[in-house]
C-alpha cells in the first residue's frame, strides 16, 4: 500500500470549451482516491472578450468552415451555459463520490488563472483532442488504462509515485509508465517496484521545457502525472497549445 | 293363409346324415410334435408364410430408383414391424452408403437462410467443438493484441500523422510572426491583432494608421482563408484517418484471427462446403473483431472463456443429426409422425414481446435422422396428422427436406420466418398399414402410387402342413424367448395350433398373427406361473382362451339371456310356417359370437315382388338387399319361369333394431318364403346359415363356428332334445373348429351339424319334406294365386296389375 500523498486540493480550470463528463468522472475518482478536495475554477476568457469587442472580429466555424461574427453576448451566454452544465455534473459526481467541491470564477486565460494558484494545490488539465478509433476494451476496463508518471526533482518523486501508487491500489489504472529524465537511483527504483504490477520505465534523457510540451502534446497516456516544476516555466500559451492537441489528461502535482 | 287342404300333400324327405364329430374339429396330436417343450427348438428368424412379403421387401429395399418406397400391409398386430426389423438390419448392414452428420450454420450474409453442411459421421460435433474453441482462443488473444505496446505505438503514430492541431498550429505560428493571435473559440478560431502579446483594444486599433489597419485586416483575411481551407479539409482528413485506423485495427485483428482459421481450414480442407463456411466465418470475425475485445478482468480463466464463448452464437454449429455412434445406415421409426416431428421445426424464444429464432434453434425431424437410411411410419398415424402426409410427399418428390412451419408450407405466413437451406434427402420410407388404407390411397391419391411403388403383402395365415406346423412351433419358441415367457410343452403347442386354426376359421390353415399369438402366450404364461408350473401346458392355454372370451362375453350372455327369457323370440322346437331360425354373427373387435335370430316371411296375392322390410326402413345394407333380390329371382326362376308370379311377399328379421348386412341368411330367407307361400311348416329345432346364388347353390359364409355355437348355446341352455342342430353350407365344413362341448354333444347324438350344397337339400333338412313335394305344393299355390289374380282383375284386364302396382 502506497503512502498517502500530502496534497489537499485539485484545481480544475474550466473555460468555454467545457469538460466532458467522462473526464470529470475520472477526475472525481482520482480526487477520491487521493483524498483531495476539488476546486472548479470557471475562467472567463477575457482575451476572447476583447477580440469580440473588435468590430471586424469573426470566427471560422470548425463544423462548416464558414465564417460568422464573433459576438460578445453570444460568448458570454455560451460560457454561462457551459459553466452551469459543467458545474451541475461536477456537483453530482462529487456528491456521489463524497468528494468536497467548491467552485470559483475568474477571468483571464485558463491556464494563467490556474497556474497563479500554485502552492499546495494540484492542477488537473483536460486534453482537448479525442482518441482515434483505437480498439480498447470497453467493459470493465480501468478508468485510466495507461498512466504516465514523469519524474522530476528527487523531492517531488515521492509524491508523484505515491499518487501513482494510490491510483493503482484503487484499481483505476491498467498500465503504469514511469518516465525518467535520467538514470534511476536505487531509492527511486525501489519506490517504483513497490508500485506493483505493469510498470515500465522509460528514460527520457535531456528532457527540457520543449520536451515536456511535446510530451503533453503527443501524450500516449490517458493520464499524465507531472511535477509542477516541469510546467511552471512553460508559458501558459504554449502549455495551452499543447493541451489543445493532447488526447489525455494531465495532473500537475505540487 | 293358403288353404293347405287344397294343395298337394307333403311327403317325408329321405333321412339326412349329419357331419360326424371328426369333421367338426381337426386335432393336433401332441404325438405329431417331435419335442417335449419348445425350449428344445431353434428360434425362428422370421414368421412362416411371409415369403411373398419378404421377397417384396428385399426388392423394394434393394432398388435404388426414385419412387420405390414401400407399403407393408397387413392387419394390426400381424407382425409388420417385427418382420421389418430383421430385414432392415440385414439391409442396413449391407448398405454401402456413407453415414453422414448434418449441421446447420449461420449464413452471415443472410441470417434467415441458414446453411446446411454435410460431414462424415462424427465430424459434426468435432466441427462444433472446433468453432467453440476458436472463439475461446480469439477471446483470449484479441484483447491482448490490442493492448500490446506495438498497437499503442502504431495508434500514436497515426494519431500524430492525422493531428488536426498541427496545421492549425502552423497557421497560429505564422500569424504570431505578424503579431496576430489565433485564438480558439468555443466553435472554432478567431484572429485578432496583438501588441506586446495582448489583443489590441478597439480604440487602439482605430487609432492605428489606415495603411497599417488595412495591412492588418488584409493579413487577417489571408490567414482566415488559410484557416477555412484547413477546416474544409477536416472532413476528408477525418475520413482518411478513420480508414487508416480501421486498416490498422484490421491488420492487428488478422494477426490474431488468421492463424486460428488457417488451422481450421487445413483440418477441413477435404470438405469444400465446410471450408467455404470457414471462409465466411473468418471474414465475419474480422468485421466483428471489436466484439471479441470486450475484456473482462477474469477472462483469462478458461471456464469463463467458455461462458463468454457461448454468447457468440453466430459462430456456433447446430449439429442437427449426430451419427457418430451409428455403425450402419440409420433405421428410424417415428411413432408420432406429426408435421414437425417428420420434417423438423424452428423453435423460437421470446424477447421484448417478440418471437425470435435463429439457426441454432432448428430441430431435426425423423426424415433428417433417417437420411441415408430407412424411415418406418404407421400409415394410420401419418394420415391422421394434419399436413404430415402432404409434407412427406413433398419431401420425397423434391428429394430434400425443407424446414417450414405449416403456415409457411401453405404460404399463410404473415411474418418473416427462418428459411434454412434444404437438406438433400436420400431415404427409403416404409409405411406400415392395413389393406383398407392401402386401397384408399391407391384409389384416391395418385401421388401415393408414384411414390410407393412396392407393396409387401403379409399373409395372415399359412397352410396347416407338417412343415408349417414345425415352423409354427419354432415361432412360438421365438415369442417365448422374446417376451421372457415359459416354454410350452407339446400339449400346449398342439392346443395353440388348434386355436390358430380356429382363429383363421379354417381347419386346414393356421393363423400367424403375431400379436394375437403373443397375447395368448403371455396370458397362458401368467396362468402357468400362477399355478407354479415350469412350462405352459394345454390346460393353461385353454384357461387363457376361456378367460379372454369371458372378459368380452357379457354382451353375448345378455343376448342369450334375452332369448332364454323369451324377450327375444327364438323357437328351438316344434314347427312353424313362414318362420326360420337364421344365424347372425356379432363382431366386437377381436371377439365374435353367434346368435340365432327369427326370420319370418309372409306371402299373399300380389305383383310378384318380395319386400325386404329391412331395406325399406334403411336397416338393410347393400349386400343384404342384393341377397333378397337374388332370392326373388331364384323364386321366380324356380316357380314362375313361364308365367307371372302373382304374389307379394315380405321378409323381416324379427326383433332386429340395428342394421342387417351380408347375405349369409339368404338360405333361411328363401326357406321362410317357400314355407309362407305354400304353408309348409319349418322345423324350429334347426337353425340355418348360408348364402344363395340365383341357381340355388348354397355358398359359403363367414363365422360358421360362432353361428353353430350360438344356436347350440340356446338349445343347450333349454335342454338338448337330441334333434336340434344347424344346417351350414357344405363349403364351410372345412372351416369347422367347434368347441369341445359342441363336439361332445354331437358325439353323443344330442346335437347335429348338417351340410347343404344346394337349396333342395336345405329345404328337405329344414322342413323334413321331400323337395319334390315342396315344389309341387308351391307350384300349386302359385296356380291358385294366378286364378285369384285373374278373377280379381276381371276379363280383359291386365293380370299384372296387383295391389303393389308393378309387374
């Protein structure tokens, strides 16, 4: 059994794109296993509002390829609906799983707003892409079939591995891949072995900020656990862009 | 009533001799039998006397042309099935036809038309096991295939290749180079000018120089154009991506699936239709591979794999007929030949209020089980089952078996049903039935004639020769062995032989009706065992016969009681004019008894018609009516050949309130008529039976033993006078096998059995007067009636007009 991690809250930033119910379900189950509270942070994108204020602002619609006027009122209305719907789902899931939930609103860039709250909170960042039509076992599969854990500074690794261990013990995880920026020392190796079954160690020598961004963008994992130290230097816009392309979720552990 | 004083006198007839007692029963002396008990004898493989039927069966079973099915006819219980079983076993053992298993499998292209597979015997179940195992193997291997690192890597590669964001990212980067931000909106993307990384507010943008504003807007338009171009490519890219992922999934599916089916195809390569099915199944599994990846945590445990494999019914094999254990071609007897039991059926299950079916619910019929061999059916059961006969004929003519519901068969079905591929049919059908059904079918069903071209006719009896007597004894031994009965000593065998002659109503023949013999032996065995005997003796046989008669004898006793109590009037002494004791036999299934019945006649002036009262009130059958007409013709021929016969007469069976049929009372009727015409008394101490032709010849009748015994019983109950007896046709003398008490009475001279071969002798016996004096008296009476007729008709009027109105 892994040591319980010393973490208290997981922050989930929510903007006008919303978060799928499946992703919220995974988040709530992770929070329950990690004995964390949830904070839903509803971030109204001020930048987008500013764009909408421009008289010539239009948007290219993805579903049709057509173009239409970007209207501030519509953006606000849309954000309001997404917020209400997402909140309702979160409240229901949190209630069912007995996870403490609070909600706040903020204005600004999604990641910018949440990264400012670092220090004792963890961040759950949903990817925006969908998995392609791969064959995956659909009945009774683990909630997180493939978990990736990126090791960082030695003092962070214990918490990261503890998080992974807790999720594995709860039966939420299928396979664990431990991504190591360098060679593993004996202590880390021992901690990894204590995780139990289905662990693979992947060495990523020389992983830099760009590498982390690429790892998020091309993530083959349903959930990646990253140390906060790896993401704090990445510009929010770049991180946002990587998340836009990511199929999996990211849990940033502080 | 004629004035007998004016008629010529009657003269006594010469003395008539009765049959000696030796002629009344043909004994089988135990000394004729060269054994002590039947245990010494060899069993008999086949009933004696069935050579004709055996030859026909041999021919019918050997000939292989279409339409040579067989009808084996004989009365119920004669031993049709037993005769067949031995012959069929021999034929089946000789058979060189391959014994096949028959299976139904799913038709993946048209599930409502399941496909049939023919396999060597034993391979049906093997194929079923192999397919089940294949599904288990796929359930184990496919999930693992799609969880492999290699698969995930390939998914990742494809994902990156079709990464939608990369193209948008390129536009965004190019836009950023010109201080234009590409920002994701809830529905798509928008472009906006920036300064120092922040979107320029409207007022600041308005404050820009015109040229700069125009350039910025132009660039934004250009970038929007590119963006739109990328967006418009998305559907095609997505289709491409889906197709590539499908190909990837199929590639990995094949890695797991192909080896499984390759092994199966190799194993069954000698069977083209099985290989074709495996090809189709292979293709279907590839299409449905995702269904096999629905993994469960405990799916690695073999028992649970079997459980899961059962859910994949579409890959199952319905072994319709499993002949694995059969060593010869099948011989099937269907004792309940309903439409479904013969031709098979599709069962249904209910789901959500609807009845559903599939190939796995097809059940075989008797035709399937007998395919390649022989099918035995009882004709009466077959013909009384709705649609069964029609269905069988269709299958035989088409040489295939189609599993249909009766509604489908007659195109009444309003809903979609299963239409399995027909099973090719190669069977020989043997129908077992009686002669009546056979002739009905021959007469009214032309298809029967073309489908059942071989008739095997079992004989009911054989000549009572020493050789056949020996065979008969061996047959009794076979029956004893077959039914676990005690052996018979030779006195019992002799008694059974005599009884067999009695059963067939012919002292020169033996009944070989297997069913009746088996019943007699079984009941004799019961009595013998109850008496503690180690073998069956004649006494046990006698007791069994008497007990069987007694069980059914109540009606006869009541009938006799009615006569003895003179409720039913039958005289057994004295004489009477126009009244004769006729004899009737009553058939109650396998039991018959005889009973005397009073026949009376009246005669008067008339137009020459003999009125059959039974016929007038529809109580007389056609044969009886025919007999009365023959009597009329005989009478006219005998007494009025050259002149009109100016009389009317009537005949009736007194106190008879049921139907009368047959001609065995025509001698009695004629004697009654002659007596009535000429006032000639008839001896009431005699009864008579016999049929007449137009020339006065007395013809044989049936039930002679029962008739004699019936009159004897009444006379015996009243006290035999010594002059009582029965007159029977001479042709029936050979049929006599009378009861012991009758024989004893005859031997003691207290009862007599006479024979008559013509009406003259019958008249003399029954009246005691010479036929010459009888004829003279009748002729004189006719003369009187003619004179009366002329007197009543008047001079010049037609003598042929009488009170009956016809000539």
